[in-house]
C-alpha cells in the first residue's frame, strides 16, 4: 500500500465508524468509486457483489437510472428547501400523502429527518412532548430490547441494546433493555418456543408493573432485529407483547428502518409479523439509499394527540434544516414506486424461498449453528460446536475472517458478532444469487478449515 494510495489517504485522514482498525490498517480500506446493479468497484478496479445492499439500504442497486433521473430532475426544478414556519416543498406534501397511503394506517402524519437515528430520536421527543402536554411529565422511560439497534445519536444509542455503547457512558438514565427474543440462543434447556415467548411477555409486564406504567413513554422494536444479527422474533412474540402494551397505555413504535419497504416480503415487517404499531420509524430503503432521509410516520391516534398537543402550545418545536428536503422527497417518491411497482418487492417474495434454500444448503456446514432470517435478510451464525452452540473464541474473530475472505473473493458481506449477514438488493438476479452462494460457501469452508 503506497503512501499516496487511496487506501493510505483514507486511513490517514478519515475517522472510520464501526471499523476494526487493526484489520483495516493491515488490509487497507476499500475505496469505492462506482457501482453497477448490485456490484461496487474500488480504486483498484476490483469488483464486489455487495450482498449487504450497502448498509441494507441500496435495494435498487447502485446505478438505477430512474432514481438518478428523479434526483436530477428535482435538482433542476428546486434543489433545496426546509419544512419550518408553515412552509414546505410540494414534493414533501406528495411524499407525506404517499407514506400515509402505503403505511398500515388509514390516517397519519409524517415528520422527516436525515437518518434513522434522528427519526428514533425524534420519536422519543414526540413521546416526551406528548406525555408532558397531557399532564404526565414523568412518563419518560423508553423500553427497548437487548441487541436492538436503533441508531447512534445519544438518545437512539441509549435505545440500542449493545454493550459497546458503554464507551460513551450510555445508555442515558431511563432507557431500559428487555431480553432479546432470540429463542435459539436465549431459550432455556427444555423450554419450548411458546414458553420462551410467554417468558418474554411476562418480563415485559413485570417491568411495566415494577417501573410503573405512568413512567414509561413508549416501547420500540424492530420487527426483525437487523444490526443485532438478523434476529426474527420468537413465535407469537408480537402477539404476546402488543396487548400488554395496550393494556398499560404504552405506545408501541415499530422501527422499520431495515424491514420497511419490502425487505421481509411485505411492505412493512409489522405486516409480516401481523401486528399494528402506533407509529413507524422509516429510513434507508425509503430513498433506496439515494438520499439521506428518515421519517416518523404516526398512526391516527398518535397523530391526533400530537397535533392537539402542538396546537395547545402553538407549535411542535423540533426540526432539522433538511427535514423534508425536496430532492430527498422526490427520490423517495420514485424509490417507493420503483420498489412497489417495478417488480422489486415482487422479487423478494418470488426469490426469498430460493435465497433461503441456497443458504440452508450452505448452513449444513457443521460450523454453522443457526441460519435465521426472512425475506431478503439473513444471518448464518458460526459455532465451534453445533450441539452445544458454543461460539468460537472471540480472539479468533471468525466472522471478520469470513467477511475478509469474502471480500478477497469479490463478495461483500457483513460480520455481526459471530454471524455473517446477507441482505441483498432486491434487484439481484438468480445468477448473482448463485455467485453469492458460491463465494460465501468457499469463504466459510476456508475459514472453518483454518480455525476449527
Ligand atoms: N434503526 C434501525 C433498525 C437501523 O437498522 C438503523 C441503521 N442501521 C438505524 C435505526 C439508524 O439509522 P441511521 O444509521 O440512518 O442513523
């Protein structure tokens, strides 16, 4: 790696997020220049099939002409505006209507942010604002789950149930993490999945009773945990927790940042898992990754209550300079159209069984403990011993080695804990899916031969 190389310059001047620094110092950064369909290319001319759709978001691939045109057209028409002081762009109006239309709600209201983290942060502020306006200023605690990922701002990182946030002295007080509903890993010996789910629900109710329902502002959950390692809920989990939340008057917020717009095989993960949240957090796929955007979509009841609270004090004092950016909104309108009407969402439904079958074949490897996922989001968890589910020693960095070996083979996949995550773009062809299987299988066999 020469000193003037792109890799060296990346390494010298950039502060990487979520990056294993020793590994990147040794291997060099991958400096990406352009993309074609589901592939990206780097400064060395290497080509990678990105099985993670960037960061779960580039569902239409890296060069979709319709999305590029939507951006270009809107830039030419009106390149930027805000959504403060009773003003907003026409594109913002159109997108809010569209989002409510495609949401599971018959009515609603939308608030825009630049990211998923800010959307969760905004939702927490909405709940605090609402409860305070309704005379319950002590109703402030936020319930989430261990392993949940809700973002990186101080509030959304506090919601995230990952131990790494302790380096920031987080979580903030009042952010409580319930158990992760991952039956394979957290079920007790002899416990059925139904009993496990009942235990998760009982823990929720006991927590509410212990803390006091009047101190809890809301409960947030990803329909399928994404960055926690692609963890679908245990059987009946949402059917068990939703009535408890309702009984105690605790708003239920679905963080659909990854699941939204088709990834689980329906528009929303909450539809796939058959529950009705009070609000939805959206980001990533909302613009197919072509623009930074997040959105809070309030269902009818919260929309009415928040509107009434805002009217009472004459404003809702919150917003980002680029909230509802017209270019982002124009791209989002196109992205929703592309995903829903140009066959992308259908691809997920049609090819998810093929994806699952291919991965199930690979998961026959004795060092794969669990294959889990749904639709177009999957993880393979590596184990040193399948029968006892014993993980590899963390010093072996197994999932990083697998991901690095995949990179060397021209496949980008993501290490998460001891799992490797695959979350392909919706445009993947069957041939490209086979390429993914082949490279992944090869990498797994190579790494397990080295470490097992
Ligand atoms: N919620 C979920 C479920 C996510 O997966 C993510 C990002 N991976 C976020 C929130 C945060 O989104 P962002 O990175 O855009 O802030």
